[in-house]
C-alpha cells in the first residue's frame, strides 16, 4: 500500500486507517521522489512487512538513511531480535518483545531532549485513548540513558511506555542516521511539512 501526497502546499494529508489481524506493529518508510512528467515532488509513505507473519514498526522523521527496497532484510530482523532496550526501572528487554504478543505503535525519538520529538510524543499521547480502545500499546524509544528516559517521562507526562536505548542498537539495526546533516536537510523539511497536519 502506498499513499502519495503532493508536497507542493497541500493543506491536508489524508488520514490513514487500517485494520490488521497481526499482533505486531508497522514500519513506515518515507521517501521523496520527483515526477519527471509533472515536475513536482511527491512524498510517499509505504507500509511493508518485516518478514512473513510479522510487521515491524518505526516512526521516523523522514530520513531513514537508506533507500527502502520495500522489505526489511532478514539481517535487520535478526538484529532487532537481539537489540535490547531498557525500561524506566533499568530492566533490559529485547526490542522485539515490545510487539511480540500485542499490537503496538513504536515511536523512535531523535533524543530525549529533542523539542520536535516531544511535540510528536504529545500528539501520540493525545491519541492514547483511541489506541487503548483498539488494544494497541503506545511505546517510545529514545537513544540515551535510563535516567534521561525517566526525565523525559516525568517532564512530558507521556502516557505510553518509554524505553532507553543507550547503545543505539535498535537505531543501528534499523539503519537510522544521526547528525545535523540528516536533520536539517531539504528532504527532512519536506517530510516535516507534509506531516504537520497529522
């Protein structure tokens, strides 16, 4: 499934709604392409399976670091099975356990102090009642220490589960990029513009 929306001053993005019998979350991959016929930009969001019987989840800011082939490699799936995140009590949990026996929306923050990530976390937390009614867990993972995750949780009153990824293992498994050059780029700006009405 792909949704294409013109990034050329479109006031609204169509709302996505879907149902799934799978007990795992979804990966969202963003890509921007230029249409040679129409000479304007399109931003596409594609849902794709992690592996047979599973669907993986990622909320990303628009720069995934690699071009999506439409499928997550078996190597990535194996890395996710071994990557650990830590809850607010410091207990290590394999990241794949977060969606193993339940549906989940898993959001990845740039870092726990990111103002934009806090705004997105507020948006997701505002939808928590809808997620609860649908039997979907809300999870946020951030690169940083357990203490930073606790501070984020206390300052934002985030209603979902918060996990720390101090060694960035989940970010590396998903090939997320970091740094100023991956954040402040025209591609990231187009993605943030197109998502602002969500």
